[in-house]
């Protein structure tokens, strides 16, 4: 019974992380790395300090708007 509960928790968390990775343009398979303690720490740090695609797009649009016409 405990194994089944752990499996359900793993699947739910993997789906959660896969959704995040998909939104930032990474492969959803990175979600499997989140069960490895050191790898998950590195990934979380990369996510925290990297620019997300939407931030890059906003900066690009701001530069376009700032150009003199």
C-alpha cells in the first residue's frame, strides 16, 4: 500500500515538473531528474537564476518599441 502511495506521489510530481519544463521550452523528460537530489538542486537553481522565455520575449519587444521610427 505504501508503494502505491509513493508511486502516485511520484507521478503527480513528475507531471507537475514536466509541465514547468514544457512551458520553458525544455524537454518534459527533465522531470525524471527531479528525483535525484543533487540534480534537482542544480535544476532549481538554473530555473531560479535563468531568464525564462517570456522574459526574453518581453525584452525583445521592449527593444523593438524603443527604436526610433
